């Protein structure tokens, strides 16, 4: 029988505050909802950004949006998954607006409300504690918890062929990995032998590098301020690395590798001056994509004449334009073939050490923390 459940979750109580482990009550799934026993959850830079700056999100809230787990119970209207199914959760969308109907759900007209507010469309939340409601439904999941509710729209069944050791780190495919890989494969689409420059080699940038290498693009140039990340980039598909140390003339170095300018660039740093470099390094008909969650009000100055005369294009990208039901199984197949070794980015932490996972990510020590739920 579907009843409410006592769960453990990492709760954010105040802006800029630390997460604390608390015992909460999770409602039983409604007709269209699915209760998942979370096995593990990736930590995405977006979770950290929401923690760190004033954000129009009510607190207390449970964050986390890269969850993998096992379906425990389903509402009466759910047909897509059954109890016992292993799933990955991805971002949420409304399913009915013009973008969703046009199969572009990451540009859902209600993306912000569906993912950041920590509430259902009717304003309710499924989590509570003694002193009142706790925000849930962050990216349709709030996966920093032992259990959560999601819906058919943002859940993807994991193929039976996937071993458990891999299954438990699949959550990041639901955001960071599909964002970087999808930006390259679905949006910027470098052709065989076309050059790609990726600015920022965190989880998203490295996913882009693996994808660019996998589809035969090259040279693939990785740019970052952290040397160890560049070393990993070389291991998983970059052909060249450039250290953004403030002294290297990046534009000149890129021109040495791509004399006519790059075909494709991807900025993942969320720094406007870096995005400008990503546009400037392009050659004629070059395509620049950017995914970084820049601070509210960030602006960018571009050289209009250069962009026009060289036919350059600039595209903001959300979630790699990924249709998770299609793209996540593709990434799983690529991983099995050794062409998308995202496991090399992962470091596991117990839920009790989630704050250390976040601190290590912030400090650049860990690229993709994955928090393991107890049991
Ligand atoms: N658009 C989307 O759908 C989407 C999805 C997931 C993440 N994001 C955003 O994408 C961004 C990247 O996420 P991530 O998890 O890879 O973060 P991350 O912090 O792990 O990676 C960012 C990298 O950029 C590097 N960097 C920062 N400033 C730099 C500079 N001036 N020059 C060169 N390198 C620099 C950092 O050293 C780091 O390696 C974040 O802003 C995140 O919020 C967006
Ligand atoms: Zn929509
Ligand atoms: Zn994310």
C-alpha cells in the first residue's frame, strides 16, 4: 500500500548555508508520481550555484538532480516503469507548452518553475518536517535523499545489461554528462576532422571532449586553469591542452593549432570574458555554444562585424538539447564501447560526507562527486 515514508535527506536551510542531514516525511506518490529509492546522486555545479548565491528559491529545500535509483512504488496512472526497475532521473518539463510539443523539452516555457522552485505545478511539496513543509521536486527529483518522488516525464529506465557498479554512478548522465555531450553531438555537431575548443574542463566540458573525440572530431583542444583537469582531458580524448594561467596568449596558441580558426567552441566556465574568447577563436562559419550558469544580469559584448562577416553563430544550450529517454541510453551504449568513459571523472562519497563532496568540487579536487545513499 502507498503510504508516506520517513526518509533521510541533506537539507539546505539558508542561502550560502551548509547542508545538514535531517529526517523528513515524504508523501506517498500521487497518481502520476513515482517513488524512487535513491542509490546515488551526482553533485552538479548547478546544485552548488544554488547553495552559494541568493537565489529565488524558498528554503528549506532538498537539492540534487542527478539521481539513480530503484523504483519502489508508483501512482495509479504510471505505466512507464514498475517497482524494481532501475532508473536514472533527469530534468523536469511541463510536456504541454510549444517547446515541449516541438520535442525541445529543455526549452520548456516553464523550465524554471518545473526545476528550480522545489514544488509541484500546483504549488505543493511532498516533503515535510515537524516545523512545516520542506521544498522537494528540485529538477523533479531532489535526489540528495534516500528516497524521492519523480514523474514519468523525467525518469529513464536503465537497461538490464548495465552492471550494478556502473548503475550506481549513472545519475550524472541526467544532467552534467548529457549537457556536455549533447552540446557537441546534438547542437554544435562538429564533422569528421573539424576542430573543437572546449573552455572549462569540469564535468560538463570533459563530457563534451569525450563526445567530440567519439564522433571523430579533431583536433580537440581543452582549456582550463587546473593542470590536473587538463591531464585527464588528454587521457579521454583531447589532442591539445592550454593552461589559462593569465600569461598564455590563448588566441595565438589556438591559431597555431587551427590556422583558419576553430570550427566549434564550447564554453562551460560561465565567465563572460572566456565566452568572448570562445567566439573570437572561431574561423568562418564557426559555431560557439555556451552552457555556464552565469550570475544574474551577466552581459556579453561581441564584435558584431566579425560575427557577421564570418558567419559565426552563438547558441545558449540547456541540458545539451537532450531528450533523456533517447540520449541517456545512447550514452550508456557509448560507455560500454569505451567511447564515453565518464567513470574516470567520478569520485564516490557517503551521504554523510556530502559537504566534503561539495567542497572538493568547489576546490577543483573532484570533477564529478557521486554521493552514495546509506544501505
Ligand atoms: N546549461 C545547462 O543545462 C547546464 C547543465 C549543467 C551544468 N551547467 C553549468 O555548466 C557549468 C559547468 O559545470 P561543471 O559541472 O562542469 O562545473 P565545474 O566547476 O566542474 O567546471 C568549470 C571549469 O571551468 C574552469 N574555469 C573557470 N574559470 C575559468 C577561466 N577563466 N578560464 C579557463 N577555465 C576556467 C574551472 O577550472 C573548471 O574546471 C556550470 O556553470 C554549471 O552550472 C549548465
Ligand atoms: Zn513545457
Ligand atoms: Zn545540473
